[in-house]
């Protein structure tokens, strides 16, 4: 059988739990809501039954009419879309079924040519797919299966309006498969409108961190985070580590500063072109780059085989993002390590993470980098973390907190921001500009 041969060629012998539960339901034509984290084999859980379903319709004809879009898979990021498309290609290599992927950040002409040849399986990011709809280069009148992969991430990234527009263009009679690592209320609301009498499976407890991952945190003064990161990488001789920051500009700056410390580093985030992102990822996988600094755009969809460490340079505000980030390591039965650099202002986020994963993360002090004595005691858990807020004297203006990490431009030779001019007494006093504004706008989460 073509699919069995392809799976055997890839060295797969035993299905994962999500595959065992999902594949029979998909083959039976059921709508499905599946809770599965990245790294659980969920792509094969829908790719294999879709290929088996359409195998009898496969045609060797060169006519595009014999290859209409029968299955549509929506994914939140370019990286995940490419990964899913590669899975369909690998699993279906012995079948005359065509598949392709479309995503933004690259020229549309090559994608248009591929679509005009005809494809049965189309993997897409929502925004670029709507571009093709507007250009009338794709038709959905024969779509029989819709897959929403990483549905919660698509909602987090603001794709819900685009998803609704796409769904409105599809035939009403179709099979719907929704895969999500988490099931917030928005996902359940979407599922009620999209799915018909769905089967529901949950292969791992909701938002549980990977069991093979060791968690550790290092209390650190915020202004010493970069130095501590470089110290850990150099003293431990880390050769392949994925580092997460909260902002795109922070990722660029940190990668530049690590290079100044003679550590091979690159950044990957939403402002990079697709070619830049693919090159950065390829060099990281090949070992040419020791450190890949990423925003949360990379916390899902990146499949890096055998990744040993993930480091949270910035502790995520959302505890679910912590689970998704560290899901990049400890995959496919291998162990991994999740390291977090925790400053005093990260305590609230840390508490939320520990509540979610239902464990206390081990604290390890690195001499020379820890915060002040009173603060480090709180971070280490030696005293209660809840304290009444400090009193503010009303006769003094409250200044925004300084950010020593982002106080200087990361490009060499760039002049620091000019000092503000002295304003006349008649003019109203302006607020001190935030550091983010000096760097070119609001700090956005990727």
C-alpha cells in the first residue's frame, strides 16, 4: 500500500496516542476537535487519513481539472505551513496526489503557477490565501475537508476574521478538523459554529509541559540578563540553543550583542523576510549558528530535531506561551532543558507559569548575577512574594522605569537619541518618552 510504504520509508513503526485516536475518527468522516501539543505527531493524525481518503480519486492526468482542491489546511505561521506541506509530500510520495503551500512574504507568481497546475491538498496561511482568493487564483468549490491546525495560535495572532471569510467561501457539506494545543473560550465558540457533532479527544492534559523537559530558573538582576546568558552559553559550551525574547527589536538587539561576545547568533521573527527566516533556521539546524533568538512566532511550528535547550531570556506574560516555547525541546522521546532568566519584575508571570504546569521550578543562583539580597530571597521562595505596593510621594513626578538592556542602539555607530529640548514655562510639561518610542514605536509581541 502506498501510504504504508511511505511511512515505512520514514522509519515510523508505532503510532502516537493522537494518531491512534484521531485517524479512525477522520477515516469515518467525523468532525473532530483534538487537543494535542506540538511534537505529538498530530500532523500525521490528519495527513495520513486525508491522503487515504483521496487516494481513489488520484489521477496521473496533467489536466488541472483533474486536480481540484479537495483538502484545505490553515496554519498560523509560514514555518508551520511549510512543515505541514512537507509532511503531506513525504507521506504521499507514492500517490499521484498533488499538494502545495502558500504563505506571505514571498512573490505570488510561483504560487499562482503551482495552483494553476492543480492541487488536491492546499496548505496555507490565512492572509496569503485571501490574497489568492482576491486574485481568483484558487477555487474552493470541491473542498471536502477543512483542517485548522494550531487553531488557538491563529486566534492569538488575530486571524479569526480571515478564517471566517475563508469558511464562508467553502462548500457547506464538508468534514472539519480542529487541532489545538489549548481550548480557550474563543476556540470552543468557534468549534460550536464550525463543527457538526464533533468527536473530541485530548491526548495530553491541558497545557501540561513536556514530561521529558527539565525546568530551571536563574534569578538575575535585569541589567545583567545578557551577561548571564552569554556566561551560560560559553561556560557550558552550548552549541544549539533557542532563546526567546518578548519583542522583535529585542531579538535583533540580543543577537547582535551575542555576536559581540563572539557567540554565533541570529534572530528570527515576523519582521524578517521569508528568505531570511529560512536561511536563519537552516543555518541553525546545520550547526553554523549556535544561538537562534526568536519571538513567539517561532514557539510553534519549528521542528528542530534533537534541540537540547530552550532559554527564556524574557519570561512570557502568558503561561501558555511558556508551554509552547519549551515544547521545542524534549521531543520524540529525547530529553530537553528549559532555562528561564527571571528578574524581580517577572515574579507575577513566573507564579502563573508554575500554577499552570503544577510544579515549582528549581531555582539556581549564579554568583555575580543575582539581584539584591531582599529580592533574591523572594525569587528563591525564602519569603512571601506578595508585598504591599511601595508608597509614592505625590510631590514628585513618577518617572517610567529605565530599561538598561534596551538603553542603547544595537547597531554599531548609531548615535543615541538626542536630549529633549528645554521647554518654556508656558508650555505644558510633556511626559518622558518611553524607551520603546525611542526605538521606533511600541514594543509589540510577535
